[in-house]
């Protein structure tokens, strides 16, 4: 069984060995962390965001800030998305760590450093288990908003999110 939590890593350093500029956007040679805040309503998403921010900070990778997912009060076919920067200021977060709105990453950087054909996602589960990162709502609509189709999923296990532990940090940076 796999968890529906999808964490995506994009390492610019694998593609190029130095800091690059793509259309006047600096590329982080340490890489990026993207995630789907698909674990419930606002409170859970805020908790998920804080964990992702800590995770990216611990790995020294830039965090792409995803939109918030809003669920209707009555049943409809899908959820809607509110840009992170519409509800929160991004610049104060930059005082703590490197962040950028996910739409900026996808529009400006992803075509060069995370193009179709090289889009891998990470899912927690047992080896050989199938990972369905886009199955159901809100997962499918979230990734479809950014035209992301995963080319490969990488299943991981026995590895936790606490990047305070040097062993865990090293293992994640090897991924």
C-alpha cells in the first residue's frame, strides 16, 4: 500500500553543475521541493505547508508554494485553488528560506529544469507498490492545474521527514 502524499524533487544540479539563469530567473542548484497540499481543509493544509517549509529548509532546497485547495460547502465535481500569494505574503517567508509561488516555478523554470519526460514524484510505500499521485480529487485536479503528468514514481520507505537528523537529510539528498 502506498500513501497518497506526493513529494516531488527537482534537482537543477543534476542537469547543470552550476547556478543558471532561465529567462532571468535564477535556478537553485540545490533543487526544489514541490508538494500537493491534498490532506484536508485549510488547517491540515497549513500544517502540511509548515512541514514542507521545514523539510525544504533542512534539505537546503527552494520550496514551491502551492495554491490552497478550497472545497465547496455543497457537493460539486471538484475543488478550487487559491494562489498562495492571494492569502499570504511571500516576501516575509523569504526571510526564513528560499520560496517561490508554484505557478512561477511551473511557468518560468519547470520547462527547462523539470520538463515532461523527467517528472518524477516520490510516494511513501512498500517497494514495488504502485503510486497513484493523480488519482481522485483533489490530487488529479491539483496536478492538472499545472499540466503535470508524472513520468515515474519513486517509492520510498524507512525514511522520515525530519531533516534535523543528519542521516535522514543525507538519504533525502541522495534521492
